[in-house]
C-alpha cells in the first residue's frame, strides 16, 4: 500500500459513497415520514438503469408496462376508497391525479422509445419513467396499512422487493447491462493519477442533490411539512398536514433519487435486475449510522461505507462485504449506549 | 343411456391403453437455475434442453419425458427439487444443475438414492462418490492446461489470478496452479470477488501492483466481465486470458472493447462452422445448431445450451444400449442405465467425444477443447 494506491482506492470509495449517500437520503426520508424501511428502493434504481440500457439498445423499455399496470391498480384503489366513503365529487380529481399524472412519462417514453434520440433525453425519460413507481406502489400496498406496526410495514416492503426483482428478471432478463458513459472527460491530478469524469459527475450530483434536499427542507412549505410529519405525526395532523399527502411526496422524492442513482452508476458498474438490492442494503448501513433520522449523519455514514468497502476490497476481496456489514455492530452498540429508547412511546401514540 | 355406457367403456379401454404406454416411459428430471444470479447461464441450459427434446424424445421403444424444475440458484432448493423428482416422480435419470454448488447438491441426492445423474457443469467429485454420476462438461484442469500451454508459447512468466469467491473460482485456481507449476509459470495473486459485486477496483489494483506478464480470470457470464473492465481502466496492457465459462454473447456485449484479444479455451461447438470438415464433433454440432434455430427461432451463441444437449445425447445413447428387461421407473432399470452410461464409447457430442469409464465422472479428451480469441466481438478459432 502506497499513496497512489490509497488515493485510487479513496476516489473509488468516494464514488460509491456518493451513490450510497443518495440512496441513504431516500431511505431516511421515507422512513422518517412513513416508518417504512423502503427495501424496493434499490430495485427502482436498477429499473432506471436497465430502462436506460433498453433505450440505448433501441428497445421500448418494459418499465412502461409496469407503470401502466400500477396506475390501473392505484386508480382502482383510490376510486374504491372514495366510493366507500361516498365522496363522489372527488372521483374525477382522483382519476386525473392517479390515472393521468403517471401516464405522462409513459406516453413520453412510448413516443421516443425505439427512435434514435439524444442520450440526454434518454436519461431524462428513464428517470421520469421510474418516478411514479414508488408512489403508485405505496398507494396500492402501503397506504392502506399505513397505521400498522413498523414490523408489518417492513415485511410488506420486503415482499414488494421480491415482487419487483422478480418482475425485473421477467422484463430485462438475467444478463447485466452497462450504459454509455455520460462523459469521457478525465482529470489529471499530479503524476499519472487520473479521475474519470464519470466519478467526478457522481460525486458532484450527490453534492448538488443533497444540497437541494437541504434547501427544500429548510426553505419550502412542502419540506417543512415533511419534517413536521417526521418529528411528530399526530402533531402534524393537528396543524392540518395530511399524512397521506406527505407520504406521497416522500415516496415521489425517493423514487426520483433512485432514478438518479440508476443512471449515474449504470455506466460504471454492470447492472443486473437484482443489483439494486445490495446497493440498498449498503445504503441501509449508512442510514443506520444516521439512526434512520439524521440526514448529515447518513451522509457521513454513506461516505464511510464507500471508503471502507473500497479499502476492504484491496485487503481481502472475498471478505469485503463481511467487513462492510460488520460496521453495523459497533455502530449499533454505540447508538444503543448513546440514545434513549423513545421509539416505543411514539408508536403507542400512533395507535 | 346405452350410448353413454359404451362411451364410458371405450374411454376406460383408452385409459388402460394410455396407462400401458406410460408405464414404459423414461422420466428424466432436469434442474436448472431459471432465476437468481446463476440464471444467466441457467436459462441457456434450459433452452438447450428444449432443443434436445425437440431433436429426439424416443429411444428403444420408450418415450422420454422431461420434468424441469427451477432451483433459483440456491443449492438447498436444488437438493430439495432433486429429492422431489426422485421420490415423487420416480425419475430414471437426473440432469443438472447450472451452477457448480447446486450441481454438487443434486449429486449428493443422486448418490444417496442410486439414481444415475448426468451433470452439465464441471463437478469436483472423485472415487466412489461419483459411482452414479458423469458430466458432459470438460474437466477444469483440461481446459486450464490448454490456456497455460498457450501462455507458455507466448512467453508468459508470471500470471495474476482473480476469480469468483465460490467453488468455481476455487476450481479454476486449483487447475491453474497445478498446470502453471508444471509449465514454470508463477501465479502471483489469488484475488476473489462475488458475482453480485459492483466494483473490483481494489482487487485489480493489487493485481496490477504485482506486475504480472498476463492475467487470467475465474469468473463466468457477464459478472466475469468486471475484472477486464477494471483492468482496462487501470491501463493494463498485457495479454488477458479467461475460461470457457465466459463464452456467451452477453459477456461480449458487457465487456466491450476491454476484452479485445481475450484468449479462452472452449468446447468446439462455439466455432463449429470454423472447424475442419472431418472434425468428429462437427456434424452433430451443425445438427444441434439447426434444431436450436428451429425451436427458438434464434441462433445458438453460447456453450451452455450445448452441454445440456450433450447430456440428452448421453442419456439417449445409454438408454438405447440398456439390455435389461426391467421397466423404466424401477431400481433395476436405473442400475442398468447407469452401467450403460459408464460403457459409453466414442459418442460424438457437441463439446467433444465421450468415453465414460467407472472411476471418473469425466469422459472427454483433447478433442473437447480449442483455444479461441475474441476479436472485435467475434470468437475466432486459434490454430493449436
């Protein structure tokens, strides 16, 4: 191990840390607002990567079909619940919101799929196409049981992961794909040491997106509503914040993050239909370091996971994942010493 | 009423007739990985098997029926499915499974239940444990020694190794160290990565730091492309080698220009159309290609489907030589079928010529390997 190697490993770790950072933000956001550990997060990232790969191969991505089916299910669920409450007047608006909005990216993808379009447009469409996935899934499966215990929610979200990864295998096949690099630039730092433009782009995107998140939470009403729900669900309801609506926002934002992750990592790693899970799992380690509530601590955790992973792969390739996941043990020990157990009380309040 | 009664009577006769035919049916249990990380090779195996059943599904007056199960890339599911096939379906022969760990699990069931098994992956079974088992894959040392010969000719003195952190990676490493020692080539690294890993940057750095003349990998399918991509990124310029497990079109697609010039050993099926006209496997290989084209409406491009096809050929050949009067489905028939399999002589398959003898699960010789080079996305035959 000399300085060159340490630098290369450090940069590699930063690049994967940037990805875990985005994924960790998504996980913490969904968990703090809805108490769901959103396991299918990684699958959505894989979907966006594979959708982009399908566009590049000149195929119409099968993701369109998935979004359409989910849209139909969501419309049925929404209209069904309105009919049961005899709220006939709200049906047309629900149809427009649940049926109309998700169809827009589908139409866009349908229109441009198979044609030769610019790479930038392909990326935009791939990200947009997966944005409705999490909100629709949540509307169909998670919202009706929003008040169940955190354990039930975790199990349901795990089941959703298996569903999505099975669908991924059916849609995209067992083979992995790589997409074209977004940029071919490379920067030279010092003697013979290069940083590829793609890695720089990943880190920059992670910084910009987390900056935007910070601004959203601090400066906008929407962000404040999300924070309020995260801090105290009952209190937020009392001041007129609708939990279903904030949950929808959280899912939409995390879906968008997953979409970005997919298109960012697809050029540097081979993406398979089930690659998302392991990304989600490592981001989960980062989120645990942040206690599933703190965004800054999650960011630190994500970078730590990325760098530990990169150095571990140098020291012992076979034990890399063991080392990364072993990070959880000291972190959990430390956290349980430092924090008071107030979660049980909160759950009591909810019911 | 009378009509009804006659209808009932005739259908009863028909049922007994059908039942009579079914009694003579040979049942073959086939396990492969249709999902999970091994599915990238498991699905081609299944496609090859579909072509095989379309090629011929009748032997010595018996119909042959295939029962296929998915093991989801999981050895314990493979073992459970094998047990189900043996106990509930009373199969006469087991074929499978795609991954080596799953295949080892199936082999344990075959041995215990005294059911003959034709493997389709390079198993590591020796002695009495293999009394009921043969495989249509080439032994890994045979394939790796072909690569080492090729390295020796190219003047390689040191070679770095990176492979999967599973039994496939171990098999290739063991084969490599054995033949490399004999050829005076030094293996300088033994790096490992998991099939699902997204980066091997650390391992590759360590390999490049060891300054090897050449690199060889022990991966398979598209996950096997990762080291070549990372090596290209690090600017490694030496010759690159691989194994037969890499040969499929998706590997070429994912690895792209980074695998240009890759040398790998393979069964002759991959370059069947480039073989000399008198090569023993050429005719059956071309037959396989045409039946595969007919069944799937697409050309065969990988070696895996051909292993499954060869397993079917071994079964057909052995069943045609069973002289015992025992009916399929009985223990006596299974024993007779096993003896017939171990008496296979000069059977031309798509991957080589099979001669099975008791005492070894492998039945291939030098005719089952050629060295191919990846040149602009096409595998081309190299002169030995």
